[in-house]
């Protein structure tokens, strides 16, 4: 959809992860998780991010 917010599928994934007790914080596993690389105001507690890319990918 758009990069302005999470899609319905993303919201459903977040809800399921919370229900299962899994971590929904993306910043811990993001390859952009350092100060000089990520300037988003949601950092370090983002549950959705258009720039998210898993470490090692």
C-alpha cells in the first residue's frame, strides 16, 4: 500500500506476535539499528517501519 503506515496484514502480524508473546520491536533486529543510520523518531521502539530490513539480509 503506502509507506505512511502499516497495512492490515502488518497490523495482523503485530497482533499475532503480541498474542504469542513474541517481540514486536523491529529495531533490535534491523540492519539500520545505529544512531547515524536511522533518524526515525520511532526508533528504538518501532513496531512498523518502511525502511526495516532484517540484519544479515
